[in-house]
């Protein structure tokens, strides 16, 4: 069974569309999203609606968690944006009732079994949405973060650094970032995992290109704070 894992889309709709197109070409049976679906990018509404329309199970990232907390606390987003130019406030002001409802139903983790493999999908680590799992993590470090959590495959995002490795009997899958890479490669990244009964999970990182002209234009025309268009300008199609 082929499963695609995405993370850190950050309201980059063309990148999400590119990732889903690539997933379809790869014959993916299922796609999951590991949080930070929106925030910083210019397409929060389009991104959430595409995820919902595509029936992609997703978890909250630290962006979604923070937005929901601010809203539940009764923060005046218009005032917050006017006073601080906050990118979170900018995003919040773009969301309608449908989008807030979608965010409110996102779980913090997804636990499932695929072909006998126990999967746990979350944003940061089992400790919190803002904790990080890096490629350099040691067995001691992983055990400290896992605690009593049990998983054969742990899928995470948050760092924007794509990697996959097996350590202590756990296959770690760091999805990287679909929409906001930080490792010098301007292409989006996602994880491709193949699961079969009585076999180890076979996972790899896939980088993909997509047309960036519309994204760059919308960063400027929509006034979305938080992304430097230069990050994407050297990307090939």
C-alpha cells in the first residue's frame, strides 16, 4: 500500500496542488497531512478547501493550534494586524466560518494501522506541536520524546527538513515542507512510504517542482506577510 505524507504546506496552494498531482501519478492509495497547513502563505482558504475536498486526513500544527487558541481567547484579529502586522492575524482575517470549523475538528495526532504497521502522525513530536525531531536524533533522544508512545512508523513535520531513518525499531519520517522549504532546495518535499504485511516500511523523500509564478504574484498582490518570494525564484518547473 502506497501512502504519501505531507507537512508544512503553509498556505501555498500551487505547491499543494503540485504535491497532490505527483501523488496521483505515483498511484498513492492514501495521503495524510502532518500540520502547519496554513500560515505565512497567501492561500489559506484555497489550501484548506482543497484538503477537505480531497478527503485528506490531517492533524493540527503549531500554526493551527495557535490560531484556534487566539480565537478562543477572543483576540481582535483586526486590531492585532493593524498594531503588529501579524502574519497570524492576516491569516485569521482571511478565514471564514467553513475554514474555522475545519480547523476546530483537526486532531493533534492520528494513530492508525496500515498493513500491520502501527503509524502515528503528528506535527512536532509526541511531546508537543512545537517540539522538533531532527535527522541527527539519537536513540536516547528518541526514547525521551516517545515516552510511552508506541509506533512502528512516526511521521512528523515542523522542522521543514526532510529525512527518513530507522532507529530503535522505529521508522522516522520527517516530511519536510510542501510549501516553504528551508534547506536551500526550493522544491517542495513529501514522503512516499510503501507498506506490505510482514515487511519493513519502505520510505523515501521525494522533491517536486511546480509553477511558482502565481505564488510569487499572490504574495505581493494579497499582501501576505512572512514569505520572501526570492525563496522560490530559482526553482525550475
